[in-house]
């Protein structure tokens, strides 16, 4: 897995978006926090994506928020061990 930053200029977007993919290029996690936030701070809204095969094609099956809400209270570094609903 690797994280990809999608940061824009602070004047255009005051947020940082991180994305984490699996080895096949499927999006696993997305996270948003204020620009300049550290990944170890509890200031991230994190969404987990799950995929299933449908008729030979892999498609997104569901997306859930960490701790069941889009609030910015999670640590990006802990994304794999958080609860999602």
C-alpha cells in the first residue's frame, strides 16, 4: 500500500486529501484534514472503500466512514485498524 497526496494550493483548498491503494491500484482509503495536518494527529475524516467482483468486473461495493461518521477525529496512520460503519 502507498499513500498519494492530492494537496492543492492553500488559497484554493484549505484541505489535504490522502489516498491509499492496494497492490492492484484499487482505492482502499481516502482521508481529509486541514492543510498542513500531520498524519499522526486525530484530525482526519477517513473513508474506507470495499470492492467486489460483479460479472468479472471489480466494482465498488460500499464505502464506510471511520467510527461511522465523517467527523475529523481520526488518525490517518491508524486507518487500517479503525472501525468502519
